[in-house]
C-alpha cells in the first residue's frame, strides 16, 4: 500500500527528476520497514540518506541517527558471521564467541526486542518519508 501511494505521489509530482532521490529513499525505507531484510541490503539506502542529510542541511539528523542505530542493532543481533565472525580470519578464537544475540537472549526476550527495534525503524522511516515528501521547497539539491 505504501509503495502504491508513493507511485501515485510521484505520478502527480511536477518535479519528478529533481525529486527522484526522495522517491528512491522513500521506496527503500518502505521496503525495509515491511520486510525481514538481510542487513547488507541496507547499503542500498545509505547514499540516499547522505543526500537527504546534505539537502535538508542536517535537519533530520535525529531521524537518520535513529534509523542508523536500529540498523546497527539489527546487524549485531542478526548472525554472528556478520559482526565478530567477519574478523575470525585474524583471530580464530572469535569463532568460539557466542554472539551478541545469544548473550542478550539469556537476559531478555530477544524476539520482542528485535520486533520493537524494527517497529521503531518503521515508524521513523514513515515519519521521514512524510517529512521529505510534504515540502515542495525543502530538500532540493541545487
């Protein structure tokens, strides 16, 4: 539903070429908000977040940092091979590291925490999308 709304918004836009980066950013944030994505996929949205920060003169820094924080949490709890496991070539003892997700799961309900972080990510993404699409003048790259 969000992507269909985004397509209709782009269809009615008078400055589609100038605002194309906004639609790419919105598309990726919608996609990542409703799917169980692999953390490396988030690299696709990173250039558009940087463009958004520069174009809006760091106005949405808190929102972008919240999205980044959620992303880092998801990476650290996704799989051991994506965090410390990447450095096991340098130190073989890292293969024995249980992983941050296993350490956290012994203290709290990790599934609930992951769901909460993904919900925060989705809500922040929706707020950021509405903010960048509602203004005709803000966020223009000159």
